C-alpha cells in the first residue's frame, strides 16, 4: 500500500516523486524515506559511490536515509512491479558507519527474481543509510519498500524516537503529555520535551525556531550535533529560551548531510502546541553579533605569536563559561605543529579590559574544555595546556561579566617562560663579542652571532641539567662544547618540541683562534662572554 500523501508530506513528498537523481547521488545528499512504499525513484544518470559494492557488481547508485521506528528487524526491498531493471541493494548502520566512514554494509543482489531485499536488526531512532544500484551498473526505475517490526511507534517523547523534519514549516506539534528527557536542560528550566531529527540540506547557516502564531506557550529549544554522539550520549547542546517573544530560536553551522537532533520543551515545563520552522541557507557561516568570529564555526585562524583582536559587539556563545562569568566572546582556531605544552595568554599592554580565556578540543558542535582562566597576570588571563601535533583546537576570549575591549592573544609553545641572558658580562677582556636572540621555548630556535673577529671563529654549545652550570676558567668560563663546535660567525640552535627539555640550561660561547688577545689559553684562544638559555 502506498503512503498517503498527507503523511508523506511531513517528510518531503516531493522527494518521493522526483526523478532528480542528483539529490540522492551521494551519501551526504541521501533522500529521507519512511516506513511503507517510497518512490518511484530512478538511478538513471547516477554515479557509482564508494565503498566498492560487495555484491552484484553494483553501480550507478542512489542513497536514502531511514530513521528506525522500532527496535527489532527492518526489511528494505525493491520487490515492486514498478522496478524496471536488475537492482542491487546495500544497507549501512549510520551510527557505526556515517557518510565518509563506510567500509561495507549488508548487500543483496537477487532475492525476489532480479530484485533485492535486505533485513537487518535496527534500534529505534538510529539512522540507517541505504543505497540502490544496478547489477553491473544497470539503470532504471524502482520503489523502495521498508517494513519495521518489533515495537516502537511514532511517539517522539525520547531521542530514540524522533520525528523527521524537513526544510520550511513543520507541524503543528504538541509536547502535551511528554516527559522530561536527559540530559538536564541548560536553559529555561526546560521540561516536557519532544524530539526531532533533521538532515542538513545545505552547507551553511541552519536555523530552527518555534516563532509561529500557532505556538501557544513559552517554548524552550535545544539542538545537538550528531557528530558529537547519539541518543544517550549527548551532554550539552545549543539552547535558547526567548528569542522571538516567548518563542525560541537556535542557529548553528551545518554541512550537507549532517544529522541534528533537537528537542522542544517548555519554560519550566509548560506545554502546548507549536510549529517548528527549519531554514538552511547555503554560504559562509559563523558571523553575527557584530564580530566575524562571534561563533566557533567562524573562528579566526590564530598562529604562534601575537594575534590582535576585539570582542566589542560579540555575543555570548554556548557552552556556558566555567570561569570569570565570561561573556561577549570571540573565537580562534589553532593547529598545533608539535606535541607538548602550549601557553595561551592575554597579558599585554594592548589588552584594555578584564579578559576571560578558554581552550577547547573537539569539533565546534561539542567542544571539550581543556581549561579556563580569568585573572592570572593582573586582570589578564593565561592558560597552559598540552596539545597534540596536527590537531586543531579552539580558543575563545571573552570578558569578565561581559566586559569588552581590545586584546592581544599570544600563543607560545612550552611555558613561555624561557629566558636568554649573559652569565658573565664584561669579564672577558678580548674583543670577541656574542649576541643570542630568538625563542628560548620548546619548539623554538635561538641564534648566536659573533662580532669583532680577527682570526678563525667558531661556537660551542653546552647542555646542562636544570640548576647546573659549567665551571670557570678565570676570568672567563670555558665551554667544552657538548653539542660540538660550529665554525662561522653565526649559528642557530633548534630546540626540540619535547616537554622533557623544559628547564634545561644551554650555554653558548664564541671562540676565536689566533685573534686579538683576550682570555688566552694555549693555543691562542680568545673567548667571548657566555650566554645562558633556560628552555621554557
């Protein structure tokens, strides 16, 4: 029996009747299907997707997304009189194998004549991807039939039983009689919630809202990014209480095919009827609030060293700040080039207000806080966290109690406390001079330069454990050169990005042979002063 059009319209009736293969040609553009008969569809003009088909020489495939309405067994088949070619069919568990991570599903070529059927175990609310192709890449028309047995139903009181949403107005719905789900609501004292699932139709800005004259009560709305987990594993989403009067609106960034779970409840548990509007606008995402990097998804790329910024005009992002009553925040992304401790700080005379600072790992939709700081250097902020080379992290800078102004965000590898200094200034009598400049922290480099050379010059580098130093050759120390001797007028020491080097002392000295008399040893050696580098 075919799906009655009013029910099909809740999902997207146009998807079931269209023959625009491009909409379902890849997993990320999968067409949403529901229990019953879906179609007719066609794979004419479709390409062959990865991974390779494990049965039937399948090819020219189109993709579908099904959210299980029961916990039990679901059967997917093309056993319909409308089928005009020899089909192949494969089903993937969307939790274990999301788009882009698929290695192989349950595949069938011929079950009902030249038509295909697959039966698998399913869990209520979980997504499943289906692709239908042709034996040896044959093409034609087909229906996709789905039967789910074992319980469930259409009630969306819990995340495991969501109602599927489409672009535009959805509803009317009600939260009357629903329970309050976990995790606890982070806003509005929300309660008595019902759940929905949406597959992003664009890469860009995605907005969900209950701003409709049909909404009869004070709503609360929370959105979860499914890349951060699934039902039962969500911790905190993007939450809103009042945006349009007493109604709610949440805006997030989306990628085509990305799954979002959302729940609609009531302020302190109020109930009533509501519409749920979905708007996906293709294009850049992440601006707003007057600052281009106002949200994590629009984060400005930060590099080692000083990054100047301002939080003037910025809004306050989720999740809530765990320190300093932080607010009015802007975001930066930073990709570590080495594994080890990194220091983030706003301790600069260019910082004009009381800052708050937080560093996160993980994607924007579910960031994991690595640390938060309010006051470290006066009213400015500092954090030291361990990072892994190649991974991208997010930094947000806000203001204590919502203060705003300009700031410098300085990022250094290591503690940032490395030092360079003379150990015996003006005690060597010769004309040989030495200078040392650079970044004395792990992952950095320091460069020595000699001057006043009249003979043959070279450098020595000596490495000593923390708290130790070389002996003296009066009136100048003499380094034996544990790193070796490097001839020339300049030399650079690259410090490994290794936390075990923090606190190590490196001493640098220049030596001249057959030059002007200074601190002279046999043979005629002129020694420069010694610089000490303490690695931070």
